[in-house]
C-alpha cells in the first residue's frame, strides 16, 4: 500500500511538473531576413557557448530553424521585425498564428513603409507593430521630425512601437554602421516622444543596457512604458544579464519586463535565452511567468480566447 501511495505521489508530481514546464512563452523580439551570410559566428558574444553559434546557409533555412526553436521552447507567439517586407510576408505566411510582424528602418534610417501605408497594413493585419526602430544605427534621435507622422499614426490606431536602445555589435561605427553612436542608445532620448504622445503603446528593446539607470528612470516616470530583454540573455556574459535583470526587478518593474531573444542570424540563441531565464535563481516562479508570458499578453491586449489557446 505504501509503495502504491509513493507511485501515486510521483505520478501526480510528474504531471504537475510537466504542465508547469510546458507553459507558453511570448518572444517579443525576433528578426527575419530576405538574405543572410552563411556560417557567420557570434564571436562577440559574452559566453563561449554563444560564440560557437553559426548562421544557417540561407534565409529559408534560418526561418525553418527558428520555427523549430519556437516549438521546442513552447513559444506560442513571436514578434518578428525586418527591413524586408518580402521576408515578413514569408514568415507570416509560414505560420499566421505564430508570428506578428513589424517594420524596421531602411538604409537611411527611415521605416520601410510610409505612415499612411503603416495604417493600411495594420488595418489588414499585414503589419502588427512599428519597429524595431534602429534609429541609433543611422545617427538619428527618436524625436527626429521624420518620425512624428509615424508616432501620430501609431498612437491614434494603437500600434505598438519598439525602439532600439542601448548598444549594438562591437565595431559598428567602423564597419556596417558609420553613423552609429553609443550615446544615441540612451533611453532618455525617447522622453520627448513619450511626452508628446502620452497614449503611445511603446517598449524599449534591450532594456537600454548598459544605461540601466536611465531605463529605470524612464519606466518609473512613464508607467505605461515596457521593456524587453532581447540579446541580454544570450549575447551578454550570463552574470551581466542577471545583474541588469535584477536591477529592473529590484526597482519594481517585474510586471513590465517582456521576454525577447533578438536571435538575429542565430536561431539556437532562442534556447539559450529561455534557459537563462529559467535558471535565474533570484526570480520567483511568478516573476518568470510574468516575463515569459503574462506581461507581453497584457501589453499586446491579447484576448482571453487567445490566451486560453496558448495554454492548451
């Protein structure tokens, strides 16, 4: 009888653990490509296992591996941005229920669609958000006059906006981004936009790292501002990621931190990022669920039906 009771307990424990470990995740920061370099290593990443990541042979292989990673980690929804509308169409067509798409900037730093087109594309659900806005890479501040019409459309129609903040790959100003400046990644530069557009649904990418004090100040003064932790959880040294995340938690923002990978060329970065959060000993289970799913579901105003489907 005792043996049967032990087996019953273990069975119940196993079922509960399996259900808990299979809870859904939302990734608010992925990228899609029309073309990409093969076999490129993430040599600038902070941990050896991340430095060994290698890009797939082409964009279609990249998409296939990303989908595998999302399924593996039970990621039910992924916000994916690109500077190629063709790439976004390809990703959305591959799995309409898995991806929400966003428009990045072109080679001059301007969003790849006009403000009017943004509204139309959002209305027909071809585009779901504005961003990631990589204005910093082109020497442009967030409150540049060319962006005003975009913010007006986004505010009026409830279109989420994602702004790149913080840093970028090392060596950018001397290679692929000659106008990139580290100081343009300060989250406080977004303040004039939030003042002028108080109803803008916005989140900053990368938690503004390493300008964490500015991120904390901005999130304190602007209670509707969210942040993602894209790239932090796989490209930084693990302890640096934890230090930044703990600063946000200690400041009381556990309800406005959203999980994001920013996998760029490396699909396997998704699993590394998920594992990094799962292994964060300073986070409670409730905080992990908020970061992995609940905060993004609230930010995106997901319906009860969608949330229920994600948990099946």
